[in-house]
């Protein structure tokens, strides 16, 4: 039985395959148990490269066997090192991240299977795969044990094959978008991100899910989402791109966030496009005052200083955590919706730098029925497309609209960045109606309004109630346009 007999395609699935060809994949295959130890962008790369529709079962078994043989379990890593010592070479599937040691003139790689033991990296390999220096890559790696070359650091990487598609063609992606309605495109994007659109029947639910993706397409955007457990607050970003780094609770320090003054290594804000602070209620900050002061400066300006060094970067920040609900609404015991945060983060200067607050309580819990089975973009391809869309600027599209009086410049920047991110996701070809533009801006205004409303509750002496939205005349015009459109459709 062929792949498409086992997984029947919908009309949207067929259109996606016709328009985008081998850039899309059947998402159900990536749900297989043998792939659960891999990020989704890795498993789908392997499926797209090695699994053919006519022999998908045999090809899938072959890929699963390769993963089992070459991807060591955490508790078997000492066996890997013993094999390396005994035979002189091992081949592994692992994430590899390289660093440059200028003091000693060396190039080092961190290989998870080797634990604390570093491996030397040839300069030619880094020239061939610069992504190893930009947060690292998953791939197949061949390592040699050669103590005769360097007794202190005897391991050396001989060969590396990344699990990564070639550079995506944005022009083809934009041209393909023109073949889909906005609703079809939203469904395709959700399937590409791993969600089954049918599990989120309302357009609002779907737009809120897409708002979670805006940090990957938009530079220097700061979002927070608090909501019930098991709603997938980090599901989208964590598995979508190696350019995303997730801090899951625990302790973070100025050294790993900004710059390590001892080693001069730039931290994750300089090497990733998105940094997610998951389980933020359980995150602690080493050297709290200095860390939060630097973080606040970065959230405002996109720059940070550490020691005598200053850096500018475009990483976006996402804070996620749990919030108790009652009847699909935040529990009434909360005086404000930032209450679950650590005490040191309930600071008006910090919170005002958040561009938007996603209402996590509105998003259903993730069940097996909510996971995509249809056709979607290969995750690695999709993640790279989204990262490249950061270079587009649709903020001017939002700024041309007339906003309500009294909004601060910080309000307007927040609305423009969120709306720009949404437009890049849904209208990457730049073609949208005035109503569609206003829909994106109004959702952005809502997310920023929620931040401001909580600040009014926290610091009423500093923050006064005000409306963050489009000017009344603009909103009225949009309503009239919608009424006219409906009337024409009915006739």
C-alpha cells in the first residue's frame, strides 16, 4: 500500500504538493515513536530525504534502524567513548556546536555523546558548514581518537553531514502563497508547525497560534504567554528551528545569556534568533540585579553591554509559564495577570517592555487529535524561511494606519512589530486587503492592551487606563467595509 493510500490527502494537501513539490512532507510520519528523540526539524529532514511514497514502510524502518544504531541514549554515552577508545573511530547522529578559542588558536566542537570531552574541528569543515558556529547543527558525525596528535584533547571530527535542506528560495515561497486563500494558507502554516487545523475551528484560535510564531519572523519582539498546562506554549518554537533556544526553568546567568567574561564567548542572545524562557515562574537569575538590568536594556534597544564590550543583536524573547484558570478564564484570585511571575520580574519597567501578552487560557490543550497528519512544509525548510522573513519590514504597513490618541511610542512599536510578524506569516507575498491589514493590527493592539491593563493594576500611579487600538474613524471605516463586503456576498 502506497503512502497516500495509507494517509489520504485532503484538497489542501494535494494543492500544497502541487505548488511546493518536495518542500512538503506528510506530517504523520514524523509522529512515529522512533523519531521522538529528535527535534522535528531533524526527523522531517530524514523523512523527506530517505522515505519514498512507493516504499515508505521499508524506507521508514531503515531510517528508524539508523537512528537507533547511531543516536546513543544518555545512559550509553560511556559505551560510545569506550568504543571510540577501542576502535579509534565512531560514527554518530548528534547535535554539534563549534566554538573558537582565540587564546590558544583552536577550534573546538561540543558533541553531546562525548560529554565534557571536546573535539577538534578542521577549519575547512567550519567553512563548509558555518551553521556549526551559529548555534550548532544536527547531523551525522565521524570522530577519530588520535592521542598522538594531541594527548590532552585526542578527539577530532573527521567528517560531518548536516541534516539541513539547502538555502530556501523566498521568491518561490512568496509566489506559491498566491495560489492559496488566507484561510487555506493559515491551515497550511499550522500543519507545517505540527498542528491539525481541525482541532482549532475558530479563526481566532488559529491566529493566536500563529502569534506564537511571530518571534521567529520578527526581530526584537518580546512576548509573554501564561496559561494552563499542556497547551503547547513552547511546542511550536522548540521544534521548529535550531535558531530557537529554550531555557526550561532552572538558573540562568549573565554569562550564558550575554557574554562569558572569562572565556569571551557570546551567550545565547547573540547566537540564536529566539530565546524562550519556559516555566518562567521557576527560573532564577544569577546576579539578579545586573542580569535584569541588562535584560531590560536589551528588550528596549536590542543592545547589551558586558564588561567593556557592547553588542547589538536581533534575538526575540518569549516568556511562558502556567496560570490557573476557572471556566476557561484566569482564576479570579489573581489581582493581575502577571502574578504567577517571579517577584523580581513584577517590575513595571520590565513588564512595559513586553510587546504583547498572549491569552494562553483561550488555547485548547494539545491532544493526539491536535497533532498534524496532513501535508506541511518540511520543518527545517519552514524554519529557515521564517528566519529569512525577518529581513522583510512590514512595520510601515501598520504605521500607516491611524491609531487612537494617547498611545505612547512604546505602544506603537509593540503593535507595529506584532502586526508585522503576523503579516509575514500570513501574507508573505505582500498582497492583502485593507480589512486583512486591520485584522492583523487589531490583534496586535489587543495583545499590547493586555500588557498595559495589567500595568494599570500593578502601578496605578504611573499607568493610567487608555485605549490601544485604531482610531475610532479607522475602526468605523473597517466595520463599514466589512458590512459592504457581506452585503455583496449575500447578493
